[in-house]
């Protein structure tokens, strides 16, 4: 999906992304206007995942590819802070720090929390954002609020475990692995409970939905209606990218036309995101101008996991 915007980093000279104003107005994913003015950075501190989505594949990184969830390196919280300080100095319109994998932010809670604490200690204004599959949201929603995470994305592909069993291979929960209906039911119940908790506490919630032809596409309008009733802020219906090596590798991808017509139909119920770029777990910059390559060597020289770290593809941030 090629962006048509004519924006560049240069139009950021007159803004201070760290001024305390309307935070959502400075969040490039939650606000269409903000995506033309502000930058975000992802810190890849969360390598592990606690579920297995059929559209996800663990691949080694390739410097030539830019796929969702992929990262060139995994950072420790201390390295993440160092990278943030470097990027903050160089990307003057940086407004958001997000944790978006390459696994699940909450499945790596110790590292995620430490990273947020370290950064907050150095920057009281930067907006915190986080994406998760939602399995552990009921456990950590309260702490997220206390840490000042005001924007959270949860990937909710369906509300019906019968559909979910075709999307999730397994769910690891409280020390046990669940497959099929049981796993999907646990995941969906956790997602909904977690979203309710966040909304009650004033967190803006975005829901990502991966549109998979013949699997959940017919069900998406019902999902969006339910999200509206739960006061979710925006939904982001994303195309399936059939990742090599994933269970869905031979499934048809979702075309732009059918994707946008689904978004338009669902737009009658809930605000829709049209400008998602399905970015990497180490993305840096404006959504249409990824600058992660500029900063990639920063920690490779200092002993971070480096190239070859486990990464995920086709994930839904
Ligand atoms: Fe990152 Fe996601 Fe926060 Fe944005 S991305 S954690 S909400 S700061 Fe944005 Fe990237 Fe799309 Fe995600 S364009 S994949 S929606
Ligand atoms: Fe985990 Fe995300 Fe991969 Fe799903 S897509 S298995 S939530 S890393």
C-alpha cells in the first residue's frame, strides 16, 4: 500500500512534540492529521509471545525487507533508553514511544515495564503507546494506566471462539497450553475484559483486526459494532499478508479494494484508520518515512542481540 501523502520531516520545524497539549492530536496512528506532522519510535524489547496466530511466522531479519513485526535487534530496557535518547535528539518531531513486539508487549511485562519506567524518568511528556494481543490485559491494565500509557492497541480478530479456533493455533495461559475453541475463548474473553478496564480508566483503545478472507471477513462488521458499544476509539482493519512459513502462507491476501470497502462499511459505526503502514517492531520516524535504518547500528556494536534475533511477521500491531 503506497502512501499518497506529500509530507516530509521538514514540516515539523515549528512544532514541539513534547509540549503538553492534546496527546491524541500528537499521535500519528490515532490521528490522521498527526501522521503528517509527528513521528513515533518502536522499541523492540519484547521478543516472546504467548499465543500463536496462524498469520505469524518467526523469521530471521533481512535488511531489505520491511514487514510488520520484524526487527533487526532486540533491546534490553537500558539499551532501549539509550536508543530513545539518541533518537529523541535527532528526530525532532518524535511524539510517541511504542512497544510493539516483535512478540507481545505484555508477555514480556518485566522488560516492557522497565523500559517505560526508564524513559518516563527522562521524559515526562513523550506519549506512551503499546500494542498487545490482549491475553494479559486484565492482569496489567491497571499498571499500564499507572505508568502513563494512554494509548493501547489490542488485536481482536473475532468475538466467536468458533471463528477464533481457525485463527489461533494455541494460547499459553497461566502455565497451560490451550488449543482450538478453549484457547480462542480464553483469548477473546481476556481481550474484552482488558479493553473494558482500559476504557473505564480513560485509556484510548484502538483495535486492530486482520481481515482474512473466508475466515473472519464476514464477521468483522459485528466485531466493530461491539467495539463501538465498548467505546473503543478507532478500529484498524488490516489486510492479511500471507507470510512465508506461516499457516496462512497460501491464503489469499486481502486486496486494497475489499479492505477499503470493509472499512467504509464499518465506518458507519466507528472511526476507521486508513493510514496504517503495518510497521516494523523497530520502526522510527513518520509513518510514511521510516528512519529505523539510520539508528540500527547503535546497539549492534554494544552487544545487543543483533541481526538474527527472532522476529515475527504479519503481526497486527
Ligand atoms: Fe506503534 Fe501501534 Fe502505537 Fe502506532 S504503530 S504501537 S499504535 S505507535 Fe500505527 Fe504502525 Fe499501523 Fe501500528 S502505523 S502498524 S497502527
Ligand atoms: Fe504473537 Fe503477534 Fe505473532 Fe500473534 S502476530 S503470534 S500476537 S507476535
